[in-house]
C-alpha cells in the first residue's frame, strides 16, 4: 500500500500508440472517511466500449496514492469486463502487491450452487435412516469391543489406562451423584406409596403399600431412575468433555502419538460407571423404601416394624439380582453412547452443547428401551 496522498480516486481510459491505457490516480480506500480519499467509483458495464479490439489493455499508476481492498475490487470488476470483451489485460505496471492480489482472483465469480430440489421420498429417507442406524450400531459395538480388549489388557498389566483417571471417574460418577440420587429416589418412593395408599386404603390393605413400594423400587424404578439421572448428569459430561477435546485437537494428538483413545479415555469412563451404578442402584432402593416408609407412617395405620417386616417378606434376593444386572448394562450403554457421541461431534464450541444434549437424549431413550427389553426377558423367564 502506498503512503502518499493524491486526493480523490479517479480512473480514465486513454487510447493511442497501439494500446489502451487505464490511468489510476488518487487514494483508493474502501474505509470511507479515513484520509483524503473519497468514495471509490464503480467500473461501469460499458467502461471498455472505447477499447480497440486486439490491443492490449495496460495500466498507468504513477499518480496512484494510498489503496486497500477497494482498489482490488475495482480491478476485479475491470478484469471480468476485459475477459467478457476478449481483451488482453496486462497487470505488469500495477504495484506488485496489487498485482499479486488480483492474480489470486478468478476471471469470473463462481456460479451460485444450485439448490437441491426437495422431493417427498419416504422410502429413500427410511433406507438412509436404517443404513445410518446400522452403521452407528456397528461403530458403537466395535468401540465396545476395543474397550473390552483394553480392559483385559489393563487387568493383565499391559493396558494404558491410568489408575488416577479411573479413580477420578469413580468419584465423579459415584459419591458426587449421591445427593441427586437420594432426592429423586426418595420422592419416587414417596409418590408410589401415596398413589398406592389412595387405592389400598379402600380395601383396608394399608400394609401392602410396603410390598408395592419395595417391589417397584427393586425391580424397576430405582434402576431406571438412577440410570436416567446418570445419563443426564454423567453421560452429558462425558460427551461434553470428549467433544471439547475434539475441538482442541487433543484427540488428534493422542492418535498421532499412537495412544488408543478407547483405552485411554473411554475405558476409565465406562469402568467408573460400571463400578458405581450397581451400588447407586442399591442405595436408590434403600432411599426409595425410606420415602415410602415416611408416607406410610404419616398417612396410614402402619407401624414401622410392620412396614419393615412386610418389605422383607415381599422383596426377595432374586429381585435385587435382576436389578443389579440391569444397572450394569445401563452403565455400559450410557458410557458407550456418550463417549461415541463426543467422538463424532464437530470442532466448534456450539458442537459441545449439541453433543451433550444428544448424549442425554440418547441415554434416556436407550435406558428406557433396554429396560423394556429386560421386562420382556423377565416375563419370558418367569422372573
């Protein structure tokens, strides 16, 4: 950019001596109001009508002052007009920086992309959704196999999982979640007791509220509610953390250094959930029964000893085994899907929030779907 001041930006076309010359003078500044330059003129569509065909089109810029992208925009318009008029445009007399910038621009702007027509094709959409779903299921399965292999290597002392990462994930997924697990399961147990009390009181069967709350919490509600809490709390955090690492190119750095992401990042997260979810399930069962006990004692003619005795008789150990197994599968589902969503996220800050939201939604829907599958299995096996 020149540093001299030459007044208003002007151009003119001169013919003679076997060539057509574009004379440039003044300050060509796109930022209006700065310096002595005025508004930049636009090159008219018929600006080259006086140019003789077959003669080269050159520039004279000895009176050119300060300039910026405003001059380049003017020259680009001129270049397009010269191309349309089949004139030989020579830029050797322009300033070197202006000539290099102009050479980077195409002869004509690219045509706008043609919008794809939207057609109603439900079969195509269904097929694409099916293929995408099957592909994603295969990818998650492969990720689970790699994580399981990393777990076996960690057990044999050949893995790359750090114990400090595992303990950190266990702390975040376990003790840090006790408060919300307590509140939710206590309220669920209290609600079950209240709804049962309204109906059972009509038949003088108040004591069976303990059976209702105990069986419901042990078989279904504690495992499902705890898993939903962990999907919203821990699963979303996993997805957001890995999506942030993806945006900061930390995942790429691990890949370049040959560190498996499955054993370094995903395995501690899944093991942290698998180690804590069964205990959170048992804890949720206890707190849910406590919520039902509170409602029964305050609303019904039930003694504490009677409630405890009825709960023990109604809930067998096999019920806890079933819920215990379900909680482990819920933990694996939440960990795998959340980490996978984090890995496939974009690299912008907005993608972190999208990944966290998607992980919560997929985790909750997956937990409920898996619980329905377990219910069918339990009915089939007579459990």
